[in-house]
C-alpha cells in the first residue's frame, strides 16, 4: 500500500508539473513582420466560429476579420504599418485575448494586449541599441492618500549606481486603463532615455512612473472623489518627497518636470498648473482636459508672467487623427493658452490616440528639459 501511494503521489506530482509548464512549440509564427512593413497575425483556434483582429492602426470600434485555414489556424495580413510599436489583440467568439504565442505583452487594467515592433529603415529612438543602459526598478509605497500600498516604476540612468552626482527627475504618468509599467512596456521610455543620453541629446535624468489611477480604475469616474485631485495629493505629498528623499535628486524646481499621456496628460495639466512652483517643464501628450480649466486656473490665466517665469516649458502634442480626446479640441485649448499669454509649444503628429504618437512625444520632449544654459 505504501508503494502504491508513493507511485500515485509521484504520478499526480508529475501531472501537476507537466500542466504548469509552457506548452511545447508547434511551429506557428505570430506576428510575422515582412520587409514591406506588412504584418501577418495567426492564432490557432480550431473550435472558434469567428475570429477578428483589433489593433491601434484600426479605427476605434472596428476589427479586421481573420480567415480560418484547414489546420484550424486563423490568419490575416495587414497593409503596411507605420514603423513603430503597435498594440493588437484577437477576439475569439466574443472573448478578447492577447496573442498566445507572442511573449511581448502590455498589461492593462482590463485584459492585456500584445505588442509588435515594425522596424524603420534607420534606428528609432525607442529601439534596443548597443549603448549603455539604465536600470528599471520597482518601489512599493504605503500611501495614506490612496489608502493602499502602490508600486512606482523608476528609471535610473546609465552609471547612476557608480556616480555621486545628483540628477534631475521627470515624473511621467500613464493613461487611463493602463498601469505604472506601461511607459516602459509599451512606451519604451527606458530605451528612449538610454538612446538620447548616449547621443548626448538629453541630460541624464531619473524618470519616475507612478500609478495614475489614484481612484481605482474599477471605481469608474462617477464616484465622489476626483481622480485628478487625488492624484495631485498623492504625487505632491507622497511620491515626490519619498523619491527625492531616497534617490540622489538635484534640488529645486528647475530640476523637476512632469509629463503624461491621455489621463496622465490631464494629471499633468491639473497638477502642473496647480503647482507651478514645483515644475520647470510640463509635457502634455494627447491630454484628457480637466473640466472647467478656465475656472479652476483663473488666477494663473490672469497672471501669465508669473506662471511663465516658473514653468519655462509647456509642450503639448497630439495626433491629428485622435478621436478619443478630439484633436481639434486640444489644438483650440493650446491656442487659448497662447491668447492668455501662457508660453506653450504645440506639436501635431500624424496619428491617433496610440503609443506611436506618445513614443515620439517623449523622444521630442525629453531633450528640451534640464538643458544646461
């Protein structure tokens, strides 16, 4: 009986171990990037009745049908895509799933998406290059403002560990539905900084990427607490003091910048205009505009000289095909700042509410800040 139990236990253990492993490869390739920048996507789903492809190059709310082969593999080949990183996912009979054979995943608050890189003819700022690389670390902080322990992703520039120097810091915020890791996983913020620093186009800096969903994503936007207001408290009262007390941060607002995309762009507007004494530069990418901006920041608009003297750079960018935050609305808002006397720069990219636009935004914004004069 003892032997029988031992054999049974070993069998169950072996079965458990087998099920815990990655399934063996079956030769399927997805995504397959072709030399003409078209991409073929494939997914093995022999029992599915309908499979479609969604991607950030496809209009919001639209999908691309996939064709089922005799082997149960569904596939589709796109038109040439922009040379950049693109998010995509499959929909199998109503269920949205990431590509099961692509290990490059971008986590989101709801579901996940896969990432495909379409290379350019010459290296892009977000490519992996043979240059000195910085370090990406995770800090966990118990937050009184948020009522939870939350993670902060931090980029430390190359040589930080061996240097005694103090570095300027960029606080960089993700968008709605995303997570603190989004700026590195999909935005390649660490690679962008690595390359800019190596090319001597940007000042070596620390980049701090906090959680933008101060109000939990699942709560929705109709709750009693305003996400912009709570994030402002979290960043100003907890994140900045914690980071600047632990890392070698150069002192003063001239060594501090704030930037973000979409919801994070809204945070940048709200917190940056509320605290011009804290930041020398604001990077506002495809922003979700805070409600009642003119009312909330009436005093700032009434005294633009004071604001300009503190915040030397206000850089706003948006894709011309952005229907999420509405490009014309963002352009009009930027022009209204000019009319009020706020010094701003507005950049139009060809694109939508997608990571290609935000990668380009960061690559252009980072060299503008902390430049030695």
